[in-house]
């Protein structure tokens, strides 16, 4: 029985609580989160018209194709087919099986695998089938997946062996190779009398390399043999890093690895004339004949031959060689995709003239003219300015691809009101730079200006990095390059416009007038002009996405407009929903229509190719975007779970970095961290520092995935981690505030509790708080 005194006290207490509840919306209490800029001031008709214009603009300025029909096998919506070409054709696709280890890198020149995949795609199109490249995780999956009907053709420089010929039907050989014993570049050569006791030979299980390794282990009894289920490219990198002494691979694979690891050597060559072929299922005579016809028609020749002939010869050899640099403007890898203004334009030109494209990455700017003179490339495409000096060296330029102006780049906050303000400053520049002559002219006008030449191997992005770090003072650059940098960094600025506009173009030999004419004809086409506008917008004119930090909750205790949606899928994929909200804010500022410069879309900024991989299409739909983002995040997370004692939190930091930059750059950063003596299992203060270094040529030239915009994933993970902690604190504070109300509600009689509408939701929200863990399954407390 209740105390009669409460009959008099509860009405007064209820009144006080009602007043307190109403007062929650005062400025001193949590207020609604800051909203993005909206069109609320427009009328309904104006909004509709604006949306219609946006839709039309999206169609006009659609990014270049992002879905190349290539998928990890475990993400592809597959089917089973074990029949011959007639049965395969009913599906409308030719599924090409490839070992991902032969393709997962930024290629500095065309590899044999590139050629095979391209030829297999052409075969599919000739058969009126859609080519679908499916990557298996390891080499030993290729044959079982083919026999199981999960693929139709293995195009993976497969070696013909008697054992495999019992399982598969092989095409005519398309190449021949030898096996090599690989060691670090400074290792002693192995001879018949070498003592290999204590040394380790590691090879990939299920390959021809394993059989040769077993023979070698018998010849050197003290040699330790390690047969592993890891891809052979990774093992070659392990040898370069000193983790193992030897591995065995074929020369084709070694040539690919040597593109980014020059610290390896062919220790011993085993002349066995390994024949490389494509493979199909047994009893597939129709498909086998089509494959053989294609291989006989196109001779697989090495692309390192020197050739200075004009356009007819380029078409005859079915190959256009374009030289460039591995940098953010021309050619680089990001989010698992090869990108670059010059790369995408060169792709379009190669398609226009009907040939394969080979990109050749040169060491330094000074090498461009030599590589053309020596016949190692046909075109140089690297945001080059048209200069008299280059024309005097026998070079011919195409019509301009775009126009740029020269500016002075400084660290943020430097004041340069006019040209004379350059006195006392130092400009760092390459002597081969197109801006060097302008620099010398300005120095005559400003005698106090100092000039410091930098190595020819440095890209302008490398110089800008040094300026951002405070190591260099100033540099001259075109505004396009600087604007690209400003889309993701805030430590530099355009300090002064030098009012010197110039054109950028492709450079070719004067002795190739037909090629020059073909390029100019291509640039003059209406579709190319549209493409140039698209690429300009994509790479040089994309606004920086500003994200003011949210430090308050909504009146309902929400940290985003999509809390319920995120909680639904975070629960399904076992992530802490508050972390996903923090990531979503970093990705899109809660804007479901957001679209990034590389074409990522929606709340979680999922790439269309990634969306297709995980079976999601409408990425501007909030629920689809969240579902696709969580599927992909979960797939990435599996790449780090239970790997060499990485802590759960570090697993998640690595996962977020991979979501931002791509798995490859994270793998490179982990390897680099180890080489520099840092902990490869810890993100903060270790691998994140290595990630920063991947924007410096000294380090990215031997990185498997090349140049990385390292500052972006560095900032990305740090901002998400800090925002996550903020959200946890805000939600805990809100929970404690609700608990005050709840305690009073529990003490009330039923009639009084009903009087306060806040009582029931307050009681429902009073749950033990969850500490800031990463995976939801690690926390049994508050999640909503």
C-alpha cells in the first residue's frame, strides 16, 4: 500500500518534472545535429526543376565506365554450367577464371597476364558473349572452380603438365617460360656446392613450383622446405623483405614482380621450357576450337620491343604504348581502381583506333623524350605543357587537351600579395619542368628570389608534399594539379597567380605524323570533347567535401538521420552502429545524393563496381547504400580478422583504411611499416605513418600498388575514430540525462507515470552503457 503522503507530493513533483522535460530544448541542452545545406527555401516547383536539371546533368557528365566486368569470385552472383560453348552461350557470358595474385598490383608496364585477360575478353566479344573475369583467392582454386562449372575458361598462364592434361583440355601454347630460383638481390648465388643448411625455400602449394622445390630440397638436405597456401607473388615479396631466403616462380611472374621490387634476382634458372596455355573443361571441343583460333590469330609477343614506326605499324601489332608517371593526375590506383586523367583519355583513344593499351611508367620526367626517341613508347601523356624546348628536341605535340595557369604554391597561411613578395623566398623546381624558364624570367624581376633544383625523379605532388610538411618553401605548379591536391588536403594553398596560361597536350615523335593526325582527329570528335569535360570535372574541378563536426544530438537522442537504418544493418553484420555513423558522416555528411570525384555514391560512398560486386545497384537510395556499404565493409574486415594476432580494434582501423584507399595500399603500408621497423599489426603510430610515406616516390616506387594519397586514409581513420568516441560520449550523456527522468518515473504511482509522456521512452532507453568497442558482439550493453 502506498504512503498517503504521496497523494499530496506527486502532483507538485509531476509539475516540476513536466517543466524540466519541456526545458530540455533550451540552448544549454542537446540540440538537433547540424544539417546539410538544403533547398527548403525553394518552392516545390523550383525543387522539382532543380532535381530534373541534376538528373540531366548526371546523364551528361556521367563518369567513364567503372564496371569492367571483373569480380572476386566469392562476391559474384554465379551459376553452374559444365557444358560446351552452346550451353555457355545461353547464359550470354564467358566467365574467365584468373588467380588474383597475378593481377593485384599497379602495373608499370603490360604483363603477360594483362595480355591474356585482354585476349580472353576479345574472344568473348567475338563470340557475342559478355566477358566476366572472376578472380579466385589462390591458384589452387582455378581448376576445381572450372570443373565445378563456376567458370568457363582459365586464362592464367597455366603450365601444361601430364597431371593437368588428365583433368583439362588445353589450348595450343601461347607462350613458353622457365622456372627460376629467386633470392634477394644481395644473396650469394646458389651452386652445386652451396651449403643451404638453415635456409628456407617457400613455394605455393599445388603449383609446378612445388614439384621443383621438392627436387631442390633433395639436392640440398639442410634446406628447409615450406609449402604454403599463399600466392606466389606475395612469397616473392617476402623474399625481397628478408622473411624467407628463396622461392621458385616462373620468369613471367618474376618479370611482373620486378616492376615494383628491384631487390630480387634470378638466382638459378631451370631451363624446362614450361608451355603456357589456356584451359577449358574436358569434352568442350567447340570452346576449345574458338580459343585456339583466337590464339593463332593474335601472336602473343613481348611488348618491350623497340619500335618507332607510325600508326599503321601500331595497328598491325595491336598495341599502343603510352608513357606516363605514377601520380594522382596521370595514372594511379585508388579504391582498387586504376585511375588518372591521362589514363582514362588514353584508354578512350586506344579503343577509338581499335588497339590494346599498354601504360609504361617512367622513372623521371627527363626520361620522356628519351623513351620516345628510343622507340619504347608511342605517346607521352603526363599533363605536359607545350614548350619550345621540347619541340626543338624533335617532339611533336597534339592539339591541346586542356588549358592551365601557373601559380605559386605555399604552405597554408603564407602571404604573397604580389610578385615582389617572392623576394627572400625559395622556389623548389625540377630543371626539366615546363615552369623552369618562367622561373628564370621572374628571378630577373625579383633578384631576391632563390632557386633550388630538386631531383628529376620528383613529381610535382612530391614537391607539394614537402611544402605541406614545411620542408620546402614554394614551388610553381599548374592550378589543375593544385586543385586536385586541395580536394583532400588543407595544409597548402595557391598563394599567387603568375598570369601565365599554357596548354597541355600529348607528346609524340615528329616522325609519326599519322599518329599525330589520328590523335588530333580523336580530340576533335564530339564524344571526345564530352569526355574531356567529364574528366576535367572529375579530376580538376570537384569541390572539396566540407564536414563541420557534429557535437550535439537531436532532441530525440539521434546522432544521424539514419540511426534506425544503420542499427538494423550494423546488427546484421556485427558492427558497432555508432562507428558506422561516424564513418557515414566522413563519407557523405549524411547526404544520400553525394557523389565523389571517383564516382562513389550515396551515404556510404560505394563505388558502382563495388555495388555490383555485392549485388546492389541503386546506391543513391539510403537503405541500399547502407546495406551495400556494410556488405563491403564486412568483406574487407574478413581480410584482417585473426591474421597474426592483430587486435580487434586494429582489425577495424585497417578495414576502414582499406574502405577508403583500397586493400592494396593498406597491404603496402603494412609491408613498409615492417621494413622501417614499425609494428605492422598496429595502425595508429605505425602503419598509418607508413601510409603517409606511400606518396613519396622513394617508397611508392617499390610498392606493389604504387602511389597512394596517403594523407587521405591517415586523416580518414583518425577522424572516424575521434568522431566515434564523441558519439559514444554524447549518447552516454543523453542516457544519463534520461536516467534522471526514469528514476523519478519508477517511483511514481501509475496514474502519475502516465501523466509524464517521457517516462516510458526514458525507461526503455535506460540500459547499461557500451564501452567504445568496435564490433557489436564484443559489447552486451547499450546499442540504441
